[in-house]
C-alpha cells in the first residue's frame, strides 16, 4: 500500500496534537548496521518529541559505509542531534529554552563516544563531522542516554504487521492512506 498522506495523532478529541504547555524536547534514534545487502550501508532512524507530541521523524540510508555498529549508531545520534538543535533554536525565538535535551540511543559505545574524549582516539575512523556531538554533551545541551532500541526499529528495520502497529501506536503515530 502506498501512503499518500501521513498524519500524526494522539487519538484524542483535541485534534492532531495534544494541547500542552510542556515544551521539553526529546530524541530517539537507532541504526541498522550494514542493513543494505548490496551496498552494505546502514540506515539511520530517529524521531523527536515536543512534550508528548511526536513532531519529526526520519529514516535515511547513511551516506558512508560504517566500519562498526557503534559508528552506525553514532552517525544516527548525530543526525538526531542536528534536528534537535535546529528545533532548540526555533523554540528560543519564542523564549522557550531547552538544555540537557535527552537523546535515547541503544548503543552504549556510541554513548561513551559522545561523553568520553579518551575513547576518541579509538574512533579516528569515524568522520570528524560526527564528533560535534561531544561538544554539545560537554556543554550540557544534550544528554545521550541508553534505551532499548526496539522502539526505534520502526525507522530502520522491516517488521511484522503486529510489531509495526504496536510501535506506531506507542509512538503516537497514525498513518492515513487514501
């Protein structure tokens, strides 16, 4: 089935988004290491919430071939990070400030890379453009935390219909097709 229109809902009478004064940003990301069977590129998936509302999500094949699962996950964290930073700056225009924005990732090595400069020498093969995450973690703007990645599987892996429906319901996503 081809989805002609995608809408996000909270399954409430309030419309597409739940009314709230909670402007806390949260990110969730995952990657499938070398999931492309031909080119061996990984897929990054991430989503961002403003309060309880899912406001952005993406699933994209990575531009380079990752040398490890940690690298694929770290690139996914970087993608999620850039989106959250853009949202943070947009909210600042309305005098809404977010610091220590949590990004949930399912790979402890990627989390350690974002927090520990000593591990940096062991990850020289990861492109420098992805290491900007560490600056934001050290400044306290971002806080990378561990989460079971099964919630982000919807963005990176083929799923059974039952699993797909379960995750999309729990992420408050609703797809409408024509």
